[in-house]
C-alpha cells in the first residue's frame, strides 16, 4: 500500500453509500446553457447544438431533468421552443423551472447516496463555491440540491463542506479516486486536514479507501478534477488518461497519476486493471474563458446513461482509438460517441454537465 492510497478505519460511522455510476438511475440532471461569460458570441449557439445531440441520446434510455430558468421566463420559453422545433421526445424531458448561474450540474447538483438501512435515496447538499471562488456569482447553483430534494420529496443532508461531483469517482464497493490538487486545495476547505477529509468521505459516501492522484490537465480551471483523468468502468478496472509525448504539458502529470494507479491495491490487496486511454489534441486557436489556449478535453469525461456510455469525441486522430478501447473493455454497454469540442471550449464535457439522479 503506497502513501497515495489510504485505508480508512471508520466503517462503524457509515450510514449510507454512493452507488457506482454504471448502476441504473431514475433520471439525468442537466442545466441549459445561457451564461454569456462562459459562452460568448457564437459559442452559445454552438453549445446548444451539442446539448440537443446529447439530450436526444439521453432520452433513448433516460428521463431528463432540465434546469431552464423560471417558468415563462425568456430562457424557459426558448428552451421549450428549441426542444419542440428539433423534435426531441418531450415525454422524457421534464423542464425544471429553477434558475442557475451556469451548466455544471455534476459539480453543483446533489450527490445522491443510498441508506444502508433501507436503500432509500438521500441528496447530499455540499457547499459549492465555484471551484475556489473563481466565477461568482454561484448562489443559484448552490441552492439546486435542496430545491430538488423539496421538489421530489427526497431526504436531504446539508453539509458545510465544499465538494464537487467531478472531483470524485467511486467503484460502488468502497474505493474512491480523487486528486490532491482539488480536495487538498486551500480554496475549498482550508480548515480540514487530509485525514479529516478522508473521514468525511468515509462517513458521507461509505468510502473505505481513497486513492489520491496528484493534479489535473493543463487548462482545467477546476484545479484538476478526477473526471478528466481517471474513471472506474467496473469495480476493479480504471481507465486512465496517458500522453506518450514527453513534450506535451500534460505528460509528467499523467505519467505520475498512472504510476500511482499501478501501485494502488484494491480492498482485497489486488492490483487494479489500469487501462491507458489516449489524449486528444487539446490546443485551441481561440483562448477560453480563463485565458487558456488548452482545452481540458478528455475521453475520461464520459457518462453512464442507462445501458449506454455517452463518450465525448474531439479529435479524428484519437476518437476511433478511444471508442475501440471502450468497446473492448466495457461490456454490456452500447458506446455512443458525441462530438464535444464546442462543449469543452467552455471548460467541461459530458460528465461535467450531467448528474445521475435517484429517488424519483
């Protein structure tokens, strides 16, 4: 057991657990894009087309909860009209009339856990501070978990602790992946030690083991979310982004993260099956919202819909390789590619804008 992997001995305090993302869920939460700071000029129209493609694929198997502003507001009416005009299945889409600051439902939406006693859903309402206060205001986003819990009559647990959904990934049996650059960053929870953070993850998410990777991609304004780096695709298999070009700015970081995963052991003391996945070309000619000329484009930012994997596509030179790896190593799921370069220009991709919902 290396120093980057920690076993936690607080199981008696655990009352609920976080399911693995590949388990069947009741709905997928999205927020319609509208923030002109994130999507200036033509980018808003471009990202709306990505949303239409994504929602069309989601509604094949999923119910969609779509946050779209106050009822009868110009945004709400625009979304309603756009969905109808493009022939979306409105029987599978619920327009949720709550305003948001932006689209990153993975990070501000509820992290749903299940009770160890009766398997009922509980919405965890963590604090959300826009990745260390980078993009205020974020008060509308921060209210979403409690509002959804009230709307659907689901138990809610409010926590005075900053945690974004994109910063963690679990295998459903007690192991969690995360990064030091996010969870140990003083812009989130400066009063908490590493051990105290691990204890919170154990108590609230049913975690017995934390595997700490180092940091994230160049151009990732979240400080290094795990969902751009490494993801479980089953209990003991991890897809890990890797770049073989030693001149690439992500090379050293991704090599270090890969080494840590190879060194890690599961709760039975066995090595994980770690599958390297390629990195697309992340360069952009037009600087993004945070002034970067690198996109945080990653094939690890996929989403498990019910029975399908929605895989972001970015680069013809690597897309087919990524699709082949998913088809080879993730059995029982249809792999559906969705072009996402216009989406990731705003600093996130499919996993960043989706959140699986239970308890409806």
